[in-house]
C-alpha cells in the first residue's frame, strides 16, 4: 500500500492554527507567571524572616543586643509565634538582666512545650524576680511525659524551697539524685539547702559536703553557699574570708563583688567605705554595672549615696541608658518628682522608651499636672504598641502605682491581641470577680474561647455565666449537657448542667445530676450554694438549710447571691 497523502491546509486555516498556538503559548506563559508570582508572594516573607533571623543571630553573637532585638522584633511583627525570634528576645533579656526575661522565657515554653529546658529557664527567671506564682505555673504546666526526669525534680525542689519547705526540697533533690547519681550539682543543691537546717549535725554534714566541692568546677557556687551560711550564723570573720576567696576568683562576676560588699556592711567592717569607693570605680567601666551597684545601694536604703555617686559620674557615662535608668530609679525612690521629670525629658531609652514615658506620666501626676500625665501615658502605650512584654511591664507599673483604670486598659489591649493574651485575661477575670462583674467575666471567657476553643473549663464558664445572666440560654444548656456527658464526674460541669435544668423548670433532674457526685463534692461551699438553691425549689427544706448554711463560706457573684438569698427565704432562714 502507498503512503497516506498529507492533507493540504489552506493558508487561511494555517494562519488560524498559528494564531491559536501563539495564544496557547501566551496563556501558558501568563499562567506560569501567575504561579511563580503567587509562590514568590508566599515565599518572600519567609525569605525575609530568614534573613532577619540571620541578622539577629549575628548581632546577638557580636554582643549587639539592640541590633538583635530590632531584627527579632521585625520577625515577630510578621509572625508572633516564631520560636527562633522569641528565643533571641529571651537571650537578649537574660544578657541585659531585663525583667522582660520572665515574659520571654514563658513565651518560649509556650511555643515549644516539648522541651523541659524551656520550663527550667522560665522557672529560673521567675525565681530570680521573686515571682512565685509564675514559678509555680512553670512547673505545673510541664507535660506529664517530661516529669520522670532528674531536672523535673530539681525544679520541683526549687518550688518547695521558694515556699519555705526545705525538707520537701531536699526530698525532691534526693529523687533527682536517684535518677542522676553522678551529678555534683545535685550534691551542691542538697548541701546548700541543708545548711539552713535547724539540725546542727545536718548543717555540719552539709558544710563538709560543700567543702569537698571547693576543688571542683563548682567552687564558686559552693563558696556562695558557704558565705550565706556564715552570714546567717553571724560568723562574719569566716564569711569575709570566704567572700574574699570568691571575689578573687578569675573572671568573678560583678555580683560576687557585691556579695563581698554586702558582707563588709553586715560585719560593720572598717574596710566597707574603701571597698565601696573601689567598687564604684570598677562599676564605672560598665554602664550595666553602674545600674547593678545603684540598685544595690537603693535596695539597701542608701538612696542618698546612690544619688550623689550617679550625679558625679562623667557626662558621657551619664548619657548611657542603664545609667539613666539607675538615676531615674533613685529619684523615684527619693520622690524627687521634679528632678525625675527633668531627667526623663532629656533621655532616650531605645526599646525601653515606653517605660521612660510611663515614669514621666507618674512624675507629672505627682506634680499635679494631670493633662501632661495622660499625654505621657498615652505615649508609653503608643511606643509599647502590640508588644505584649512591653504592655505587661506597663501593667506591672500601673498595678504598683494603684492606677486601676490604666491597668485595666493595658490588660484589655493585650487580651484583644494575638501575643500571649491568656495571662491578661486571667488578671482581668480576677479583677472582674472581685468587683462582682459577671458580664465582664463572660466577655473575658468568650475572648478566651476564641483563642482556646478546646478549653473545656472555660467553655463551662461561658455556659455558667450565660445562664446566670439569662443570655444565650438554649446554647448554654446544650453546651452544659455536652460537657457533662464528656466528664460526668466533673463537679463544675455538673453544677452548670444542674443550673441549666433548673432554669428549664427541671429542678428534679438537676438534683439527680448533683446527687450523682461524690458526697465530699457537695461539701464545697460554692457547689453547696447551687445544691441548696435546687433543694429549696424542690421543697426539701431541711437538706436545703444544711447546704445553704455551708454556702455562707462561698465567694459568689451577685447573681448567685440573689439566687441563694431567694432560696434562704423559701427555706425560712
């Protein structure tokens, strides 16, 4: 057979085919550009964040803490849950001894909950700042799968020690020793705690154990513990000898210089004044050490000495932010509001400028200039922006100063934001409960539900408060049923369901729910209040009177008190 002849195509048709092919290629090119553009739009922010993180790491390694902070903040402004940036902020805060270290250490633990060391660093920051509730929370939130470790028991020991339970602390450390028997740091910790024992033999054994560590890498820690024990015993000759040895160690931190000065002062040593002058000269080489020494003087009630020393520092040193902060703290403690305002007007504290404006607001209020105070406080808020750690610092100062309204405004700003709003919600809820503001508590619970929709305890609060306020009743009753079905032994869930059934006229069913709880649960005053309300409605007056009598110890909201009072009248109380 011959070849099939190629069909002939007219010139016009060939032109049409050619145009069609060109349009197809053009469409494919446009589509490719769109796809590439979309990919670039998604990848560029990540690329930019990666570059800023590289800059932050490089700056941190070079000791450029301001540069590291600025770069990390740019990343966090685009991605508030970026773990690397949060870690850099925590490292910077640690290096400069900032109170914001506590915020960032907690934030890192929240962003990376599977790493026990994150909780340890959170605990250390809280303990250093004397924040026992935060320290307790750090340990309480450690996942169960991380608790069968020596480090966990060390942390539990720290909590016990902070509570003053040295025996409990030693028990936890002994458990840590069982899990990690060759760790000399645990022997150091046990010895340090046992130095405070009321048992002389235990103290002597602890002293011997610590002396054995003086030739180890833990020499400095052992010396600090022994200095503390000698100071408590008022054996100042021994304390001074040990503190002198500690101070003489190579690269001794400035804190050990301060410990020696503290011991000289307690001993009423003739060498104290000369040592103070020498330490002032040493501190002048490092603005951060100026702040540390000024803080030591102010804490010891030596504000006049601190003020005079800071005033005579060289002008260039006085222009450094840590020195200005030291001077501001001193003037604040002396209540010299005019001098404080004049100082702060001339300063600039970079990332900490929001705090400068807050202190200006306080100074102006004390000077009677309310308008200036409001202006400076608003400037502090504007500079803090959406940075939760800065806003929490402002909240702390507002609380300390008794500025209730300003504190509530700051906390609500945090609560509405994306960056760690839960602590703010907890504080606001505590305040709302103290004020008997059930409607405010409901708004807070609803906001928490937005950020933690699977938090059943909070979902129960939403249902309970809605029922008390008479809003969203069908939805609240349905939610109460779901939560109780999920956890029928939960007393709080049972109480809310009982209230929902009571509101529907099904009081008998509500009582069945409560009676299904263990008898001990009904002895809780808050639960007894609800039990008494339903009992009085059902006509079981003797039992109602017993429950309502127990409810007198409960802290209740006004709506709950009204229900209890109505039940008391029905029961003839």
